[in-house]
C-alpha cells in the first residue's frame, strides 16, 4: 500500500501593507502666558468639560484661567483703592490734631513703585484751609505702604477722606 502523497504546501501571497504616511506633528501655536492685567476682566474658568447648571463659586468650563477679584496673590485696582482709603483714613485718625476735627475732602495722591507717597494735591477742600493743610501734611508723612500697587493702577488716585469729632 502506497502512502497518499501529502499535499504540497501552497504559499499564500500576503500582500504587503502599504506604509501609511505618518501625519506631520502639528505644533500648537505657543501661547504666551496671560499677564495678570489681561486676565482681570475674564471670569474664572476650570480646564474641564461643561457641567449642567452652575456652582456656588460661579466658575465655568473653559480653558482655565480668569481671576476672581484680584487673584494672583496681589490686590486688584478696586481692592487697592479701598486699601489706600482705609490706610490713610487710619493715619488721619491717629493724628492727635485731626482726630478732634470734622471734615470731608478729596485728594489726588501719587505713589512711588516702593509704596511711598510722592505727591498729594487737594482736589476738593473741606472749607477750612488749616484743616486741609493738616490732612495733606499727615498724608505726606505716612510711612511706606506694605502692599505693592498693581500695575493696572493709574495715578493719581482720588481719595475721599472724612473726619468726625468724637462724641
């Protein structure tokens, strides 16, 4: 008995895959980091998908960024003006002569980059020239401020200052 012949192996032609062109990497345009001044007016956002409804902090979806109030560790312009008014109002209350007087006036105030008062001008008088001069002198003598002024602050800063006699 003869052994049946084994079938000859048939070579299957496997088509070689055509090389797929590799797409060139598209580099995203480099974005300069936003300056704090550019970011002040933008609402705060998180880098994430949008969610239904809002949250208690009024944070929306987006690319991230934005500042609440001043953010960034410094004071915004509005907050800094409040800081100035409170600081100078305190300085006037601590002046022994001015503490006894009632007055209301406005001043234009200039600050140096180091927080030192460089110039003070009377914008609206209290009606008493002596009191006006005492207030201006007290403001000029104020020590250097601890908080740095924001870059967005325009000078002069107009401040309304009031004094009232203790009862």
